[in-house]
C-alpha cells in the first residue's frame, strides 16, 4: 500500500559554503523488495534516499549536489558504506537521530567539513574519503574525535611508509642504473682497448713490412754498388794489362 506523507518541520541546518536551508521531508513511496520494506525519501532539493526497514540508508539519487538534507523524520539511524560515494556533494546536513556513519559514506564528494549531531556514536573509516582530516569532522564526541585522529595518524604513517618505500625503490633504481652504466662503460672501455691493440698490431705489421722493403732496397743497392765497383776494378785491371803489354 502506497502512502504519501508530507511532514513540514522547521529546522535550522548547518551552513556549509554560503547556504543555510530549511527543508521538508517527503515519503515518496513504500517499496517491498524480497519481503523487506524499502522506504524512499526525498528532501526539498529533489534528492532521493533509500532506507531499509532498520533505518539504514543504503542508496541515493542526487539531483542537487549543493546540499543533501537528512531529516529526523526520515528515521535514518545509519548511513551505509558508500551511500553517497562519488555523488559530487558539496554539503550534507545531518539531524539528531542518526547514530552511525559507515566506511567511505561520502568518499569522492566535495564536502569540506561535516558537523555530526550528538546522537552519532560510531563512524567508520575515512567517511569523507582516504585523506579525511580530523579537523573536517566536527563533533562533541571525544571517542569519535579520537577515532578520526587515530585514523588520520595511521593514514599519515602509511603515507610515510609509502614515501619511504618509494625512496628506497628510487634509490634501488638509481643504483641498478648506475651498475648497468658502469658495466656498459667497462664493456665500452674493453672494446676500445681491443680496437687500439688491433690498430697497434696493424701499425707494427705495417712498420715491419716497411722495414722489409727497406732491407730489400738496401740489399739491392749494395749489390748494385758492389757490381759497379767490380766492373770498375776490372776496367782498371784491363787498362793496366794493356799498358804493360804495350811497354813490353
């Protein structure tokens, strides 16, 4: 059976950004899914919130990203994990009666800070996303403050460890690159040394060939000089003999 209930209540809501709102909650439909009643509420901005029979909001359809209003009359006791994830919300207005906010309920949204009503006793991790800061969660509940602070410190410690691991990995990459560069330089130096040695051998062989050629030329010159001298001596001897014969 469908019911339509219009509840008019005057509520002063949190001003986040530059807007202060008075809103009406409207029960749009009663739905039955797998024998479990699902309530479908709409705020005055046209945003729809789906709530189960235990008062847990588990899904949302957002038309106006500037503000979502969760009113006491909606009977919402818990905001489920990722109910408003990546909806682009800028503001969220919460009223008394809400008791719990699950993990990452508003992850990926643009909410700069959130005021929790005194009725909230439990919040999950990173309700505004991975980098939720303690100063973004405004509440009088010391336990929640301590939880958010511990979570923030834990995240900072994880980030610090990640930074250290990144630094270690970066140093390892630099060391590996240096070792590879050194190895390549050694190979290059060995190649250059080998090429220089080959050149030296080739130059020596060329010198040896030149020496052999010079030796052959010198040997031929010596032979030619000796032959010329022998010829000259033979001519002198012939002239001497001719002279002696003439004297006789």
